[in-house]
């Protein structure tokens, strides 16, 4: 998926390049993962803002400080997303395509296909695990580059060090730390 991911990264950078500056999280890190996840489950890219709202609702659902009104709104948004996922599952059952959700729809484990509930659950988990945590990891890496003198030059001079840099960022600032 390297070429595909590179095209998304280039597209996101092109949106703020002429400004000469960006809010790295808002303009880049928060957008790339949601774009990738959306395309892998068949969301029309024109609906990315709606899909991000749904993703945010899935994450916000577990906040114990939500008041009743907020929790009801979150639940409605999640139900809307679940209905959307179910409709995409039915669509891909009839017309397979080249995306993760279509692959899941047609996955077979010794003659057993996943239920609708399992597929919806997997997509919701993918949103939580892949969206916020990836954006946080990207932001942490950028912060480390900015605040560590010489790091950018070192990585440019020796790109083979990039995987170790990423591992170190994840070790120091895990997107989902376990306590």
C-alpha cells in the first residue's frame, strides 16, 4: 500500500503547502488515518467529515463524564455508523470490491462467514485502534523531530534509521499506554 499511502500523504500536504505552515495534528495527522480507514471500508471521500464525526463518537462513547444528552447524541451517531456499515456489508456481499471491508465480507474460516454483528464490531474497533492512536503516534514523531536538535538531519542522511526512530517514539510515547 506504499504508493497509495504516499498519494494520500502528498494530497494532505498539498492542502497546506502554499500557506507555508500548518497545524500538524489538525491539518495532517488527524486526516491521514481517517482517510485510509474510510477508503478501506468504502466510505465516499466526500463524506470524510461525517465519518470523522462518527469515529469521534465511537471514541467519546466510553467517556464516563458524558452527560445524558451528550451520551444520547453519541449513541445516535454510532447507530448511524452501524447502519452505514451494515449497508456497505450488504453492498459488498452483492458486489465485491478491492477494500478491507469487502475482504472481510467474503472471508471464510472453514466454511464460516462472519456475522453482521462481528463485521460491524471489527470496523468500530478499527476506527478506535487505527484512527486516534495513529494520529497521536504521528504527532509524537513530529514533536520528537522538532524538539531533538539534529534528528531531522540524521534521519535524512541515514534513512535506514527511520524504523528505529519510529520504534523509539512508540516506546517513549505510546499512543495507547498500558498501566
